């Protein structure tokens, strides 16, 4: 029997009682000895001399019986009661609860039976309540499934995120378009979407909200790293106080349309070249016929044939140009009509972001509209201003105005300095737009091409200040309001939109201070060639699942086989079944670990016996240049922290205690899923023990490891 001798423990109480008994006996003997006269002391001494061995044997017998009694009490009462308490604490977090296994003395077994009976009664009542709740929610769940089906089948991508870009909802189309690296719940959209463009659009939405009567949604074009062009509409999700709680992004793929416009413009340039050539020949021929006197009939017929041929060529070029324009007409998309005043206001905000610049703008007439993607064109103009007047010095003041010239609108920005050299201007056209320290996924030439716009710099006049002139297409107000522009108020949505998307998230909280239930985690497991990473054993399979807001996401999984540098050991193959023939054509560890690092980026890693798996990731990832430096939680150590009375903390034993069914044991994905479910079951038990945050869980794990190492 092994006793815990720390103060307040059962072992400490037994030791204290034994010491008190021995001390009391010794004190009684001393007091009795003092009361004896010399003759009695001599007689007592003689008695002790003759009966000493018998008394010593009796004392040892008493100690033996006492020890056996203490051990029996420990085995029959203390330890069963301790395990009973742990099982009762587990019952509170299980649904349905598992039955307690009676053990120990009859009284303890009777108590366990009563607890099982009470648990059965509570479970029956809970089932009754849940049945009524399920019946009450039936209609709502049907509407939610209908909405989910509609979202899944939409031809457009739909994504909801918080103001920091953390993804809360998305449909399949959004996943396909934004999926490299893969997006997922709890991940940051800004890993695949232009961060500067997102923040600028969010600022524009916030600015529009402050102006009564203005539509707060904005549209813009976003170029993804892979080259895909998305027409994007951003609309706010508002609190009843009109504070932005999140945004809805609606995507339409404009890549093919944009490429079609490029092809159309190339075709138009070819046809216009032919048309200009034919018109030039026609004009020359007409002038010759008009000025020439007395041309021979044969020569005149030759010129008339030239007129006929070139007029036909010009007519054909005109028809082909019209057909090319009809076939490749640019879509409305993000380049759409907007009031010139709104564009100047947006531009002024972007210019002020360059520094302390005095920006004055002439408010144009309300009927003056331009055709523009406000976000992209404002970024392009700010990029030009930063090149025309670079720091130090840079811009000090700027005067903005708009004027109408037939079907064009001239945007003049006075105060930019002298015109650039032709070579510099050509280089700027090819550069990615860099604004405010953020580089956008587009170039100056692409933005102006999509707008069918142009720019040039007027030389300084009497005021010695140059003028940047941008010529945009004029537009009129839309005949009907654009679709899907109604802001969704969080307090007034129809009930079937109530997905509780934002419940419990604490914006800006440090990761270590995050509650365990709010962590975004990646639970993973490896299968290996053997059990000695230091001796050269390697990964043969890697599986992982994601946990977001206390839920296991079955749809977001990672499962890969790996070709190791050595053959798996026979004893390992007997366990996981992955032999050399299966692994021969699989990717190497470096590629798989790099892909897994992207999958687990920004999350807390969870594993069972994590020290072994992390050693493999560190050794093989280090050789491939892949690092895993996020926090790691070990379900083995967490189980030790909440169930110190249990000796068995294998994956199967913990799963059996917590009511977790392991599907696919000794497969990487199956064991990863089991570790995730165990972590979710342990979370309420940890919180009950006062282990609420990630920092506290890491500290509890360290304490459990130290106790385990001390034996």
C-alpha cells in the first residue's frame, strides 16, 4: 500500500494517529513509572526483563493488525470512495451518463447502486425534457436545413467573418474559390484574401454607416494570390446599437469575364488598326480623284476599284469590331456606377492615410456619377500620388475636383509636382499597388484597364503645382437599387437565420487567457515505422481534425499517408497495417508536413501522448524547414490532472471512462478524432477543477508530468 503523506491527506492522518498513539503510550508509561516506589520499580524492571520479548511480540502484533486494518479501510473505503467521486464528476459531463462500476465495501457498493439509480432517473427526465425541446425545435431546424441547402447550392460564394477576418460561416462555393491554402471555421480569411483591401473596404463600410441614408455595403474586385478575380460585395452585420459585429462577403467569379474583356480589347485594337488603314487609303484615293484632271478611263477604274475594296474592308472591320464588342462586353461587376462625391470622399480618406496632408475637395453636383470600383481606383490614385511626390517631403496639400466632359469625368488632383519620365511611368504601370505599407494583388495597369480609364500629369502652371488627371467613364444613377444590399440587423433577423455565429468569442484576448471552450484546436495523431524517433523511425501516416468553439468539425479533416525513408518495422505493420507496398507511391514527409502546417496554422495542437508525436514533427519538420511552434495540449496529462486516482491513462482507458467510442483505432485519423472527443469531454471536468484557460491547462499539464516522473 502506498500512502500520500502530504498534509491533509489520508496517509498523513494515519501517520499522525499512529504517532499520537505511540506518544500517548510512552507518556503513560513515564507517568506510571514516576508513581512507583523503589521496590515496585525493581519488581517492574524484573517483570520487563523476563517478559520483554513477549511484550515486544505483542506490540508488533498490534502494529501488524493495525496496519492491516488501515490497509483494509484504504482498499475497501478510501480508494473506492475516491474513484466513486471521480466517476460522479464524470457523470455530470456525459450524455447519456455511463453507469458506475460498484467496488469496495458493501456500503460503498450500495452507495454506487443508489447513484446509478438516481442517474437513471435523471437521465429519464432529461430524455423527456429533450424530447419536448426537439419537438419544439422541429420547425426551426427544418428551416435552418433549408437555408443551409440554399447556401450550399448558391452559384455565388458566401462567407461571414468578424471584423478581424476570423471565419464564422462559409458555403461550398466560397471554399472552392478561397481554398488555397484551405479556409475553415475559426481560421483567418486574411491568409487567402488581400488584408489591405479587406481593411479598406471595412473602413468604407464604417464610414458609410455614419452617414444617414447611405447604403453601407460596398463592392470591389479582389485578386487572389492564384490569379482568380472575385467581384466582392461586403455588407455589415450590425448589433442593435449599429456597431459592426461582423461582415458578410458575397463573391462572384469574374476571372473569365475579365479575360474576355482583355481578348475583346485586343480584337478591337486589331480591327481599329485595319479600319484606320482603310480609311487612310480611302481619303488618299478620294483626294487623288478630286485633284486629278483628265485621268485615263483605265486609271480611274483602278482607283474606283481601290475605293470599292477598301470601303468593303472598312465595313467588314466595323462589323467585326461591333461583334467583338458584343461578345466581350465588360460585365458590370465591381466597376459600377457610384456618385462622384462618394468617390472623392473615399479618395480623400485614402490620401490622408499617407500622412498629414491638407486635402480639400470641391463637392461635385449630386447628378455627377462615375463608373468605378472605388476601392481599387482610390488605391491606384494614392499609389500614383506616392510616386509623384515621394517622402521625404511628399505631399503637403492636395486639391481634388471633378468635371464632366461629354461621356467622361475628369478627376483633377492639384499639387502633385512635375510629370514623370516616360520610363518611370511605364515602370509604375507594371508594379503591384503598394499603399500604406500594404501590397495589393493587382497592378496599376490592370486597374486602369478594367476601368477603361487613363491618367497623365499636367505640367505646373502659374501656381507651380502639377496636376494628376484621371479620366473615368461617366455614369448615371442605377435604375433600380442593387440586390442584396440590405444590412442584416443582429437583433431583427428572421428566426431561421439565428445560427448563433458569434457566441462566446472574445475579440483581442491573448491566446493564453482564452477559455478552453473557445480555443481553435487541431487534434492530430501519427502512425510510424517504429517507436524510436531518435533511432530513425519516421511518420507513415498523419491525421487531424479541427475543434472550433467546443465543436468537432467532421467536415474539416486532414488525412495523408507518407513515404518514409526506412521500411516500417514488422511489429508496427501488424498494428497499423501500413507496409512498404502501400507507402511506396506516397508523398515524402516534407511535403505532407508543410501541408499539415498550413492546416494547423493559428491553432492549438492537441494529441494523446503528445511528446512522442511532437518529437517526430520536430525532427522531420526541421529537416524540411517546417516549424510547429504553437501551444500543445496532451490529453494524457490532462487526464492525469483531473483523474489522479486512476492508474490507467491509455487512450482506450480514458475513452472508456469518458464514454468515447473510438472509430478506426490505430489509424491516424481515427486516433486523432478520439483525442479530439476526449479533449471535449475533459474540458468541463477541467473547468470544474478550476482549470479554465489555456495557460492554466498548460500549467496543470506540467504539474501532472512532474508528479508522473516522481513516480
